[in-house]
C-alpha cells in the first residue's frame, strides 16, 4: 500500500479533474501498479503515471499548485525542503488533451512522448525531475501546447548517500607565474586545466580573475561552459598584460561551482619590464632677472628608475615664453640610452626678453613604460625686470625640494601610517592624507621631530558619505624630520591609507596659509576639478591635491601646473595609484581661480586646493 504525499489531493475545479501523488520507498519488485477509485460506478478519464528511481529514500516535502483558468503554463507552489540532496519531481495534469510539453529550466521530462507506454508524458499528464544538492525554497513549472486548466503536485524525495556523491574538482596547476613581460604587451597564454574527478556532473557558476588590485591586468578565456561531465576536463587560458615596471603583479583565477571547496583557485603572478623616467624638480623658479641678462643655472635631473634602458628621443623648451629660457644637458639621445638607475642633468638658465612673469616648460620625450613619445616636463617661471634694476628684492625663491609618498591598497587595517622623508630645517612641509574606511575619521599628522601639524582651513573632504576621506596638513619653518605619520581615530584602524608629503623651500615661516577650498565629484569621471580659490598674497605657491576612489594608471597636471615627479609608485613621487599633487607659483593675488587634474580610469574623486605664501 503506497503512501500519499503530505500535500494530499489537488482539484483543478470543484468538480475535478482531481490528482494525487503516491510513493513507495524501498519497494519490492513489481510488475504492475493499480489505482483504486472509491466513487460508486467508477470514474471517467482515469490516468496513472509511475516513475521508478534508484538511489532514493523517503519524501522531503510536497506542495500542490495549479490554475483554475485556461493557460499554457502549469506553475508549482513554493516547495521548502530540509535535506541537501534531493530529487525534485513536478507532476502536472491538464483538463484537456495536449499535443506537446516543455520542461522547466533545469528539469527533464524523462521521455517526452505524448502516448501510452514508456513515457514521461501523455495527452493529459506529465512528470519532470531535477537533482539538487542544497535545501530548497523553490518553484518550477512546465508549459504545454493547448490552453487548459491545470493542477500539479511538486514533491522532493531524499537521495541516499550512495547516490548523493558530489562532483570533485581538480584545478591544475594551482599557480601560474608569467615572469617578466614587457609593459603594455600581452603574454602568451598559459593553461589551467579544470577536471571533474567525481562521479556526478559539475555545475559551473562562474570563471574569472579576481582578488587583487591587479586583477584587470590578467585575462582568461575557457571552453568549460556551464557544466562538466564526470571524468571530463576543460581548459582555462590565462594571459598577462603588465601596466607598469614592477615585479609583483598578482591576482587569483577563481572557479565557482557545486563541488566541495568552491571556489577553486589558482594564484597568478607576473612582472613588468619597462624604462621609467623620473624628472624633477617639477618646478624651477628664477628670481627677478634684468632684461637681456642671463641668470645663474638651475638644475633638473632625469633618472631611469625602471628596469630597462631609457631612450631619450628629444629635449625641448616650449610654452608661453620659450625664448626666455635655455638649457644644456649631458643626457644620451637615442639611439644611445640611459641605463637602469642612471641619471643625467639639465642646466637651465633664464634670460628675460620682457618685464613681468615669464614662463615655459622643459620637456623630455622618451619611451617611459615602453610608450615612445611619452613627455616628462619641468615647469619654468621667472620675473623679468627693467635694465635699471628690479628694486625691492624678491626674497628667497620657492622651490619643490621633494615629494615622498606611501599607500597601501591591500585592504589591511592600519591605526597609523608613515612615509619616510629626510628634510631640511626651515622648509614648509605639506601632507595630503587619505583613508577608505569611513567619512568620519578625524585623523591627525605628526612627525619624527614631534611637531603637530596644522590642517588647512577647508578641513576634511569626503568623496561620499562613507569615504574615501582626505585632508591636507602643513608645518611651516619645520624642524628637520626623517618621517611623517598620520594617526587614524577609527577603532580597529582604517583600510587603504595613504600619505604624500611635499617639501618646499623659500616659503614664509609664519602665517603661511593663504586660503584653501575642497571639492570633488561623487560619480565616475576622469577629471578632478577644484573649487574656486581666492588669495590675499601676491606671491604664492598653489598646491592642488587630488584623490581617486579606485586605482589609477596615470595622472596629467592642469595647465600651468606640474606634478613634481609623475610616477605611479611608492617612494619619491608626486603621484601614486590613488593620490597626486601638482604645484604652480604665482606672482599676483588670485580671485576665484580654479584648476584640475585628469587621470586614466573613471572614478569618484575628492580634492583640496590651497595657497601658501
């Protein structure tokens, strides 16, 4: 005697048709199955469909559903199960004859033939099934050709442990090292083989590159599809395109599936080969110079900090007043090259042809990052005076001595974060600071000399309500220091901290700040534009510091500004993967002046624009 499923009988209307599902677990061998009706005189249009299943145990829930109106879809009720490994059976009946049926997604009608005999459907009835390996909060359905009323029963039956063996996965190898690859070029593919070493079909949800700030530098293609039969294998081909000259690019290949231990992973590593030019300082300022007389030379230096020889293609002076400046150098021009870690020097002079502020830019064109035609610039400015004399004196000349930066984008938490920098006493130090944890951390800055730094008047700047959050701090007439530290106030620390410190000689020793303003764009863009800054002092150095919410591969200064050393690295640099600082020297009071900086990848941004006397 068979047991009825817990959801009982299902009527398609008050007068029928009426359906029911019955089962017998661990059945004896049989040669026929009979349904006995209790209506006196019998019933019309009887039907019975029996499915035999090996490896099953007892029922794990059932639910009835149906539509008491003409339709071509039979949709189940929501089935809740308690067992992870079940066979789901959806049985549906139509009030009129059908000529074809289509199983629901992920289900199969064992033998979809509308007839009497060995079949999963007939002219009124059909059964579909699916095997699952997790508990269900689930519905399904089946479509048919002719519009009829319908009734259905949706039931789950537990699979015995012997038949519930999950697929098992082998990913080989579990790491790929691409070695050193020329920056901007794509490696030959390396293959990771995904094998289903289990006895059940593997369902593949996704395959992709993940887990790391360099995941976009690796790519994959595969022939695996969405499932892999027991004993079968497929190939995942991975390539690497390094964006810069570093040795520690990394990411993870991940395969998400229904096997134990999902996701399966393989570590990916590689390095980039390229020359890298560091040209600085970013600004040379010549004090007052009489017309048609030549100043003493000032020096700019270019260093190849990459790991391949640097080709210097050309050297030029351009801009507003190029004829007022001259240069000599000892740099090798292409086809000669500048060796790794080697430097060469430019001696720049100023010979004004007119009075007032004169400006230009010294440009070196080279093959940084293997991109022939890359320009490195040092901004040049000076003041021409009449031949009768300049009068009044110009005071000391401001100059950017150095910029040092440090950043961590790993996601680790930090309560404090430092940058090493060895400075001269008496200089102005300006720090630009970031974190990505929240929009409420009131971080502060100190240094190895024990000085407490002052925040610019415009305060903290949030790129969104939850961060990133930035701030600018300074100390005038500073003692000599060897490091600068930002201390965060958030309990447990913050993630993705960064600090960039600029040393400036020739600044005022007190009352140095001459105004600041915050701004930014809380949406994806490639330009960070300042707010309007108004100053009171005629002779200022303007500093514009920008931060991006995601990693960047390059920064371009605004017109008339220079990024002192535009290198995306930790160390001696005016920019890194999230932060950059640009400078300009002015000789007149500024009224609602603005500037901006562009970057490669679209991200939110925040910025602080400040003037120092």
